């Protein structure tokens, strides 16, 4: 397959609207996710892939089949009183197997995203990530990953000023998975 799905987290026509995390000045997770998702879509299409930009609860996700799917999110805008920085990435816990396609996709994206953004990969993946609803909706053979791009409070300069770099890291990670040679 030359099809890739990119989910823009918290985007879509849901009622009530879900902006995801929101900073005191009004910056929303949905804005950040969409900006990066659009760039990833552009990059992959430029490499000849058919790419679907999908909403969080897109009806097309039902039994969605593709060579890979990545869901893009950002982490909270909470001030923890200390610097809490970095990205998180996960595959479906229910589908995890020894070096399965999901884990290879996660490893590829993690490697290139970290290099491109300078952010460290954090431990502490949550059940909301490993049991992400989209993992249950897509076709069981569609490799998938969810990434939290960074923390909206501490990593804001990266999330708002280095979107090309974030998109390049995700794009290169997907290409690492799809074109391993």
C-alpha cells in the first residue's frame, strides 16, 4: 500500500467541539496538531504517497487500511512548577507483539522526531495513548502510532516555532518504516 493516514488530534465536527489542551492565552492543542499534520501530509504527498488527513473521530477510520497511520497530539499546557519537557509515542498495547509492525513504526518515528526537534523521548506513556480509540477502529493490519509532540507549556517554542522540523521528523520516521532500505 502507498496510502498513509494522518490523524489531526482533536480536530473535527464533534459536538461540543474538543480543542484538546488549552493554554491560558487560548493556544489550543488542536491548532498545533493540525498545523503539523498538514505539513506531514504535504511532505508525504511530495514523496508520492496517497495521504489521508483524518479528523479525530473521522468515519473513514472504521476499518481503515493503510501502510501506516500516525495520530498527532500535543501534551498539556499545565505548569508543573518545574520543566516537564519531551515527546511521548506509543503503539496499541492490545496489539503489541515482539517487534511487530506497530513497534517498528514507533521506533522509526521516535528516532527521527527526536533528531529533528531536539526533544527527548519521555517515559510515562498513558493508558489513553496505548488504548487510544483509533487503534480499535482501524483495520487490525494497519500499523499505527500516536505521538504527543511535546508539552504545550515547556516545549511551546518548539511546538509553535519549529513545526517544519516536527513534521520532518514524523515524515522521516514514516519513511523509515515504509522504505527501510
